[in-house]
């Protein structure tokens, strides 16, 4: 067991920040803290700094973890639905048509997804924008994207199942979702250059990385 100053040394966060977490009810006010609180601080920091969640949203997630011992599916829903999402909230004919198309796409692949998942709004906005820009090629690629992502998410879920406690699982969910999205986009752009170079110079060797 350890006091707040010792916990600060363990987690690498100033004591004043931990006191703030206590005031905001993100960390319990206790005379001594254990390993579960090291995990709790890691989760709070990830939800704040990586997930960009409000203190209210974080308290709701922590309460869910503390009171109900949620299943992996319930924990994933609580965390993912709280993460910021983009997309218009307009509900015109164009939007409704795109939303229906997104739903039909998921149904055809037999995905089990709640109607209130915020990702529907983002995907619908993508489809609306593709229609505005007349970018039918991107829509045609959705099946290819889904094929690849089903394999990726299968591995991600298996890794999450190996986590021994809800705090560690939730921390991995947030970092995996937010940072994983960025990593996938970065790898995609690297591969765009790779395959464009191959198309122009099929026999060329790999480019040297400058490190800059």
C-alpha cells in the first residue's frame, strides 16, 4: 500500500494532479492506495488525454466499472459510445438515404451493432459526402475495408479478453481505438507511396528512411 505521494511516483503524475482527480471524483479519497489505483490512474489519464472525454463521461464509465463489473461487450459499449465522434446531426432526405445504406451494409455482413452507436453518424456522413463529391469509388471500397477490419478487430478482441481487470481492458480499448485509428491511417499512407513507387519502378529496391 502507498499514500498519494508514493502513488504519484509510481504513475509519474504530480501529486497535485492526483489531488485534482480526487476532487473531481475520478480517484477515491483514501489514506492508502494499492495496485488497483495504479490501474485506475492509467485509465483516467488515457480517457482524458487520449480519449478527450469530459469529467462527467469519465465518472460515468468509472461508476459502471465499480458498480456492475461489466462484461467485455458492456465495457466496450460504455467506452466507445463516450468517445468523441464526428458527423452531421442533420436529418434531411440525403442523410436518411445514406443512413439506410449504412445499415443495409452492416446487415448484409451480419454485424450486431446497436442503433445508437455513434459510428453510424460518422459513416453516414462519409456516405453523404461521397455522394456530394461523386466519389463512388470510395463507397465501392467499403467491402474491402470491412474485410480487412474484421480480421484486425478479431485479433483486437482476443487481446482485450486476455486483460485481467476492467481498468486495464478499458485503457486498452481507448488507446487501441484512438491510436489504432491513427496507426491505420498512417500505414495506409505509407503503403500508398510504396505501391505508387512499385507501379512506376517495378524493379527498384526499397527507399532508405532518412529519419527526418
